[in-house]
C-alpha cells in the first residue's frame, strides 16, 4: 500500500491545521550509530526544506551505553507520550521497532499510547525480526500481534517484510505500507579510481551477523590477496578480535579498524572509497548499502531482507549468497580487477538511488502518511 493523496471529502472532516505534530520514538535519538538513527536523521533533515513538513519531537527510549540506564530513558519517553497526547500537543506517535529489548520497550510504550488514545505507526526495522518472532513462545507472539494489530499503519522496508508482517503476524495488507529506507543525494562527482590499490569499505557493526569473518577469509584467499587493494572496516563491535583475525590471515597491513566513526568520517570514507562490501546474513534494508550506492561505490552484498529490491544483480551491484566465502572472494576479485565493471555498477547504483531511494521523496511520503493516519483516527473517533 502507498501513502497516496487524500481526497477533498476526507480532509474536509478534519479541523484545519497548518502542520502535523508527531512524536518519533527512535533508539539513541538522532545521535546513534545504528541504521535506525541514520534513517530518522535523514528524513527529519529533509523536512527542514519542506514547507508542509510536520512539527516533530524525537525521543530515545533506550539511551546510549549501559542498559542499567535504559529504564530511565524509557520512563522519560512514557512521560513525554502521556503529556503530549493527554494535552493535545501531538497527533501521531511514530514508533521505530526492532527485535529483543526493543520490542519489550515498545510494547510498554504501546500500552501507554492506548491509555491516551494516541494513534501510532509501527515502523519495523529489525534485520532478524522474522527469526526473533518465530522463536517467541505463544503468549509473547500474542503480545507482538496485539502491538502490530492495533497500529494505525505498519511501515515495512520491502516486499519480503510486508509478506512476513501479513502472513506471520497476521496484519491486514491494507494497513501495511512499504517505505524503503532512503538517503540524501551526495554533492559529489564520482571518479573511478584507477591508480594505486582499490579501496574497499565495510561500514557496520563488526560481528558474525554482518559476515565479517567470511569477508576476512575472502580477502585472504590467494587470488584476492594477490590483487592491489586496501580496506577500512569502520564500525563498533569487537574491533580488536577482528584486527587479530586479520593479522593471523596475513592482512594486518592492509586493513584499518578505526572503530565507530561519526557522520563526517563516514561521509569522507564514502566519497573516497571504491567498493562497499556488506556480506550480512540478515538485514532489513541496509543504510550502508544505500549510502554506498548513492555515492557511486561498487556494492558487493547479500540478497537478504529487502536488498534485492535495491540492487539488480550485475547491474547496480553484485549479490552473493550469505556465508559463501568463495562466491564473495570471486565477486571482490571481479570488481577489483575490472575498472569497467566498477564504472558501470557505479553509474547504475547512483541512478537507482536517485529514482527509488531519494530521501526528499521519502520525507514527503511520510508527511502524507501522517496526514492520512490523523484523518482516519479523527473519523474513527467522531
């Protein structure tokens, strides 16, 4: 379902208001290192140039650092939701949700939202949510179904996630909206690097789910190791463990592990690198992949989550099966050796992002979705 235009008949039933007012529940707010924070940051930044954009407040229900402090952040979020909707200062609650603790926190927020009759949108991000949900005992599955079932709309990142939400959780397809993640168009002119070693970027949490062990093993294969390349593995996680693994594989001098880096460093890497690689086992729709495409990097990744909706294999990127080290090594060798292939993948990726993942279009769609939800809530309560 799309957030299409509202009819004059629908809008006439709602009191005029210049702007929608929304509370956005987002882990780590706009400062976090994760994909949800980046996604929310991008579309709220896009709103700044759009005259009909909503007024918004972003609240963090988890907090950074130790989980010990998480209950205090959650209590603050609950207080804000209660206050904003009790006193009529907000129209829509936009809840971003992932697996595990995120679902627990959001179930409490949903309960409080129900107390003040706050219409809410549930925005599903979790890369492995289908696995998480499948492993829940029956009573907890019922709780999750209740959360999703009471939402005014459920936003998912792609067709596979729509199928999961409809088939497994049992949500009416008419209430599910596909909104692929989106990124801003960078102000750069991509030039294919032909002198010196090819530069490879991994951007994400260093861990097994992201395929980091397989990536290191692929880079250590005889063919790939004999090619001219350097790499940067930027992200949080156990950097020292993977740094040692790289050294044991004979790659210690060719890979940098800067740890977590801020937005300015990420932007600099995206502008200066040649290849983006993310061999994940699970993804919703990776922000790193979309950022790499927007910057014209040759992307090598896996067809998980909604990724096949973003990348046409062999056209705007290369797809390899998760865990297939040989296939990953072969794809990396192709893009390292073939400058022409890197150029064609770069051009197609930039075009695909401009056509399908433009954050300005995304931000306008989100505004329209809020307006539709508010109309339906008003009609339903009148």
